[in-house]
C-alpha cells in the first residue's frame, strides 16, 4: 500500500468529467514518479511533481502579504467598531421593549386582581405578551452570542498565520490538508492546460486570486473582481464575515501544528 503523503491532491483533484482522480507511483531503475489519473479516462495522466509544485506556488500566492494583513486589520477593526456600536443600539432597543412587555404583564395582573377582566381574558393576553417577550429575549440572546470582540480576538490570533498557507499545507497530515484544500477551492478542483481550475476560491482569500490567474496558475469559473483593495463599506462587511469563517476553519489546524511544535 502506498503512503497517502505521496498524493496530497488525491481526494480533492478531479478529472474534467467530474470523477475523482486516483494516484500511483511509477518506478524505473533509478527514480520514482507520482502521477494522477482518471479511472474513466485512462489516457489522462498528470505528473505529480508538476501538480505539487504548482499547488505550493498557488497557496503561496493566495497567502496574504504583510501589507495586506495590515490593511485588512485596519479595515476590519473599523468595521468591528461600527458593528459593535450598531449591535449595542439594537440590544438597548430590545431591552427597552422587554421592560415595556413586563410593565404590561404587571398591569394585566393588577386588572385581574381588581376584577376588571376575567380569567379567560387574562390568560389570553398573558400568553400573547409572554410570546412577545420570548421573541425579544431570543433576539437579545442572539446579539450576546454574536460577541464581536471575542471573534476579533480569535481573528487576530489566526490572521498572521495566513501569510503562509503553503507552510500549513506542507506541515499538515493528509486529512488536514484535504480539509484545507476543500476550504480554499470551493467546488471541483481540476487541472487542465497547465493550470488549476475551480468554480471559485474561498471569498476570504480573494485579494490575491487575480494574481494567481495572471501567473497562469488558476482559472475560476465565476468572474473575478479586483479585490486588492476593500474599498466600499458593504464589501468590507461581507469580507469580514468570509474572512472570519475561513479563519475559524484554520484555527484547529493551527492549534494542532502548534501543539506539535511546528509553529
């Protein structure tokens, strides 16, 4: 049985027909050669060394530069302040509405005690008010769970490691690098005419997608926009969410590598 470490793209790379490509080692008297091939199209053989080198180069390009990280840090921190302020306003509004409902419940109980309303009327309005209060408290709990400061602290811990996705890829186990590749390349990953092709790359990595395309390493099915700058506020809001999700996927990978002394 051949070790999985020899075939980092097996399980992720697909043929143009949609079938997963398998991998094997070819030997001659002096050397061994890794190659990938499709079970449906036997003539399609791809050199492993070429694919592995290009994947490492591609991950290097998709990684953030120090300047990009500084820019992202600044923009996301500004966004965080705005989002925190807005969340605080919504939470204060919901809390005020909860107090209003509590006051109505107290008033309703007083009217029952004073025999202004009967038990059936009291129960009817009490149930409606309690339902309204439950919805408001549910909104409050969602706001509290979405702790932006907590998310930002985790993001700050992971972002510096995104200057070298290639190193994370090379130091990880086969299971981990499969997860990393499937996260980076959303959808089928194929290789044709000397470059990788995929429907889209994870939006959290979009600043360098165009560079990878210009260097002939990547083609995406969806049209690209120049995201080297995150200029508009709406773009920044969406981008922060994508970046946060990507970093949360990387977090356990980086923790595992750190525990083993690799980083």
